[in-house]
C-alpha cells in the first residue's frame, strides 16, 4: 500500500517539519491549532488524498506530530493507528530520537529543527512506512466527495465514540479530530516515566536534606569536589563515632 510519511512539530526552536512543502504546512498547523487533548488523531480529506496526523503534546508549547498520507484509499478504523503512533512515541523517547525524557520523566523535544536530524527522521519515516504497508486490511477505496457537506466542515470526537460514525466523518468532512485524553502511554512508557519521576523526587528530597544539614552544621561539614565539578561528597561529624555522609550531584 502506497503511503507517504511526514514528521512535524513545535520543537526547541519553534515549528519545523520534514519533508517541507507548502501544501502540507497549512494542514499540519491546522492540526496543531485544533489539538485540544494531550494526544489526538487529526484527519483531513483533500480530494483523493487522506491525511492521518497524530499529535502528542509535550511541555509548554512543544508537540510532535506524525502523519500518514494515503491516495485514493482510506482507513476503515483508527484504533490500530492510535496503537502504532503510541508505540512510535515510546520508541522515540526511549532512544532519544527527536524527543527525550527530562529528569522528571516528562517528554520534551530533543532537536531544534528536523532538518538538523535528517538521518533520524529518515529512519523513523522508513519504520512507519513499513508498518503502515501492513495495514492494507484496514483500508478501503475512498468514497466520492459529498458535495452536500462544506469542504471546511470540522467534526470533533472522543476516541471512545462510535467508530463507524468517526470513520464516516473522516471521508465526509474536511477535517475530523479524534481526541484521546487518557491511556495514551504504552505500558513501557508509563514505566519509564514512573521510574524517572521517582528518582527525581528522591534526588530533590536528598538535595533538600543536604542543604538543610549543611546550613545547620556548616562549620562541621567537610567536602571533596570531584574534578569535573559534578559530584560533591561530604560529611557532618555528629560525634566521634558517627558521621552523616552527604552526596550531591549537580
């Protein structure tokens, strides 16, 4: 099954997409403008072309988008698309490709502009292209345009709404948005984020304790600074037999 892959988003230095063309620029920015949930699939019909975009919001104004373009065919379900895109986000974050985890486990951008990460973008596009090629059983020929519906008509659904109604909207209306506000992380992604969040919390608590002990026992603290200035080891001499060992990582 023929398909084309686009990657777009608001990364470290603002909006970027690859490949770049004037036709898709407005479509993808409209997807982002109407992205009301943490994740969503946005579908746009332009004649015989069907754009299936996925947007995952990140911190602040950042987001990453993935899009599959089909010609003369359409998907008869969006369920496997959600699964595929969610798996893709997991893979990208785990490997640090275009996006990454921060120290608190949040997903953030890991590139300024997509053209600066062309090898990674090409690799991701090839990976998605290969998997979409196996989705032929979820496709059917696109029906004729319904001229009784305005080309700019927009419909918004929850991913839990009736699937047949959603699919009918994707080829009838100009744009269809399917919002997913929960359970959008894979099991592995939830696990990664949970571990990082726990480590971050423990690190913060330790640093707070370190600062408190140091302030309280400033004259008793003896420290050693590592050559790279990223690690400080110290201790507070509480008594002749007891020391509180302190470790601070910068």
